[in-house]
């Protein structure tokens, strides 16, 4: 009985951590979506910073819809980098 309790507690902990991580990823993607349309190569914050942020979020465990959104963000930044 005690081993089942430990196992259930481990499952709950895993699910809570996944849910918090998922929320953070979603928050990060929303932020990048808002920012990517407003930045330019002449901004104070260099495009390399945004490339690192995009790569960091993209390396997370994303669901297909998030992957598509990150692809659009990546493509927009690539356009900005090419115009620089």
C-alpha cells in the first residue's frame, strides 16, 4: 500500500511539473509572438538575443500547435536577420 502511495505522489509531482512547464512555454511563445512583429534590426536588443530565446523555447517539449507557432516566429526572425 505504501509503495502505491509513493508512486501516486510521484505521478502527481510529475504532472504538476509538466503543467507548470507547459504554462511557462505557452507564456514564452505568446511573448515572442507579440515581440516578433515589433522588433527591427536597429533595436537596442540585438536580434541574436531573440534568436537565442527562440531556440531555447523551440528546444522544449512542444505540442504540434506550438511547433507551428514557433516555426512562424523563427521564419519572421530569419526575415529580419536577412534584412540586416
